[in-house]
């Protein structure tokens, strides 16, 4: 087979071009591995002056393997492969625990207000309509033949009491706590309602039934609701409340106002404002 190089060396001009075209067309396909990189034909004038010397540009590069990479142009920046940009996770600020409030020294709670030492409702007194006969007394509630007056004298005597017919008081000795007096003559002592009957009426007994008023006037449920005292001290007291009268025995005043309050509580009686203040002030000094 005629090589391309011998054709170029032996001929020139038109005959050489035809021989080259013939050689190219008859070149088997399995010679495709030989690549013509650059062929420059010469003009007749050039072949005549240099018939055997090919141009420096006429270079055959047999068996040249085509490059898998494109020619690089120094004026064009190379295309870098695109790297997927991974967005970093947001930086979380560190969790700062809240600053605890400064510890305050424990404070002593204020003491609760003192309870009302009187504890009775305050209302104006009625002031009219009282009649002592509305409070039936003295009665023999237990049917033993001794009425309420004699029951108190028997209970409070400092010595055993001798009684006669119909529970007549024959002997005994009694002490009056209001004024520190003592007697053996029961006729000189009265039985005092600590809360006087008129005071009870003005404080709510005006609205009671006749039986309630009778029970109040003869109340022996507590030994100090009715007491034996000197007639003079009882009449000095009369129907006055603690804002107007207190026992001359000063050591008994605290007990006296406590008993007064107990009676009014037991019978749901009220106090007026002046009475309330007197009771509270007396208790404050006890």
C-alpha cells in the first residue's frame, strides 16, 4: 500500500493531490487510528523552490490519539466542577439559664389581728316598753318546793343551809363578791341577774316569747348567771351595763365583764357601742 508520506515526497502539484485523495479514499477504516493533524499543500512556486522540503507546518502525526480534553484557551478561565453548597446548620446561641433572683432573708409574717374579745353584735338598744312583770320569776322549775331565789342561796352559802317548811332559809353564810361583804342574814342579800332584766329587754328580749323571758329570769344553767350579793351593791348596780357600773371590788371586774359577755352570748343578746367599748377596754387591762 502506497503511504501518504511517499506520495508527498514523490509528487507535487495536481498529480500529487490526486494521488493523495486516492490514497485517502482507499485507506481502510481500521486505519482510523492514524489522524492527520495538519496538512498544508504548497503552491507550485513553493514546490519548485523547495521540492523535497515540506513546510514546518506540514507535519504528520501518525497514530495520534485524540485528546479527551478540549484545547485550553489561556484567556478563558477553566470551568470548575460545581460543588453542591451545603448550608451549615445555624449556630444556636448557648442556652443561658436565668439568673436566679437574689435570695431574700425569710421575713416573719405579721401576726394575725387579735380576735374580737367581745364577739357580740353591736346594735342600738331598744330603750322602751320594758316591764319587770314580763319576766316571770322566781319559779320552782324542778318542783322540789324551792324557787330560784332559794336555790341560789342554798348553792352559794359558805356553810350548810338549814331550811324549814316551804324551803324557808333558816341559816347560812353568804359572801358578796361585788363589794366584799358577808352576812348570815339571807334577807340582806339579793339575787342579782348579772345582765339585768331591763338590759336584756333592750338588747333583744323585747322580741322573745313569755317562756323565753321566764327562762332567762330563772336561768340556773350556769352557777354565775344568777348570784347572791348584798342588797346595797345590787341596787347600786340596778339595770346599768359595764359602761356605767362595775363592782367596787376591783379584783372581780375582769371576771364580771367575762360573765356579762357569756350571758349575752348564751342568750344571743346584742351590745351597744358604748357598752362594747367598755367591755373591750376592761378586758384589755385584765
